[in-house]
C-alpha cells in the first residue's frame, strides 16, 4: 500500500515541480479592469490514516489592487504533503508585482517585482529574486492577446547542500492567447531566464492550454507544462514536464 501511495505522490510531485522554479505570473494576473481591491484566499488541510498517516496542507492567495494606471499584485502559494516521516511535497513562494501603465492606449507598462521561494525537494532552501523592466501589450482584445516582457533581475539562492549562488539574470516572457470562431481557445506562456555572465546557464518554462467545446454544456481541455534548467542542483533532473487532460461541465 505504501508503495502504491508513493507512486501516486510522485505523480502529484511532478505536477508541483512543473511550476516550482519559475512562477507563472501571467496566468494569475487576470483581466480585471474594475478599480479597487479584488482577490481570493484558499486554505486546505487534509489528514488520512491508513497504513501510515498522510498529512497535506496549504494556502494560496491571489490579491490585486487597481487604481487608474496602477496595478499591485500579491501572490502566495504554500504546499506540503508529508507521509511516513518524509516530505513528498514541501514548497512555497510569495510574489509581489507592481505595474504602471503608460502611453495613450496603455500598451506599455513599467514592472517591478520581488519574489521569495523555497522547495526542499528541489534542494532550494531559499531563493530571493528582485527585478524591474518593461512590458509591451502588443495586442489586447477579447479574442486575441499578445504580451511581451523583459526584466533584468538579481537572484540570491541557498541550496540545502550549503551552496550559495548570487546571480544576475534576464527574465523575458511571451504570452499568446486567441479564440477561434469555432470556440477553440488557446493560450501559451513562455519564460526564458539566462544568467547574464554565463548564457549557458538558463531556465525555460513553457505552459500551454487548449480548450474547446464537445457539446453545448461540455468542454474538453488539455494542458502541457515544461520546466528546463540547464544547470540544476545535483541529483535533480534538468527537464520536468506534465501533460493533463480534463472535462468541464457548464450549466
């Protein structure tokens, strides 16, 4: 039973790892235009007793404040799954991002962010990021969006192996979203983060989602997430990916 449980937790772990190192902010930003404070907070706690005790708990929040051309985004995600006196999942992050839109049509924005995270499974004891740069909303319509961003950032990282890294990286991203007349929706978000003094040291994050209707009340979606780190910590794979399929019932 424990062996079967370990296999299940390993699959869940891959889902968590696919977004653990690079936080996919663009998927959480949303399209709110109403001024004021908006958001949500989720808490969870689960306890299962079988041949062993399985404890899982976490907390997530997505809070935004909008005022004129200003947007402040606060994200937090903490997750832990523990069984047989071992952590199968133990990671978390907090991310703060400020946007100031400018230009007559607000196609451009200044961005600044700060992020702190940890992931004991990936041997990241603590990682601190801070950066600032520009964002370009090339196209922004209900049926078509194309966003580009580029932000130099400073990275401080402590690994559980007692290795300490201090690096400057370039964080660039591209988001493409479109809806076809048939109702098919596609979104892809891609991040590229090379080390500025060693371009052979880089991270790539890719996330794509395809959704379409099967019936008037039933939709099918498939998502693919990939994370590649050219120089990961020792014993951590350089490539992690997840493929998920799902159905949505609308009523």
